[in-house]
C-alpha cells in the first residue's frame, strides 16, 4: 500500500465543512472527499470533538 499524505485539520476546517461556512466550505469539502477516497489521511485533535 502506498504512503498517503497525512493532514492535521484545525477545528475551523471541520466547522467549515459541517456548517457549510462560505467561502471556505468548498475547500473543506474537497479535503474530506479526498480522505473518503483514501488519497489523504486526516487527523484532528481529541480536543476538537469537545470544541465542536
């Protein structure tokens, strides 16, 4: 299996995706779509879950 790029997401990027906050939502959607297809590995801090 090939090595995937690993991206650490800031809480704001997750919020952009979940709340569809413009103009940044499109970039967040693209990142998550790449992760769904296995082209990226995304990570978030455990603290992000409580902040969300």
